[in-house]
C-alpha cells in the first residue's frame, strides 16, 4: 500500500512539472530566459525548481522503501 501511495504522489508531482514546462518558454510571452512563465515571475527558474523538487522527492521515496 505504501508503494502505491508513493507512486501516486510522484505521478501527481510529475504531471504538475509537465504542466509547468508546458507553460514555460516560447509558448507564453516569448523567450524562456526572461519573462516566460506566469507573466514574468518565474522565467526558466520555476520549471528547474519544480524538477529539482520532484527528483528529490522520488529519491527520498526510494530511500524510504529500502529501509
């Protein structure tokens, strides 16, 4: 059961990251380096931050399963 919950949480976070990447870059307001995501409040850093958080969570879940 713990394994299923961990997979569900990781899936939701990966989907959220996918949405973040889909909204960044050239699709909204031009280039990815300046004011791309959320009207200029995140730029490229918000998707990178989301990716780091998701990777850290997946590593943590895997480490918890090995105990």
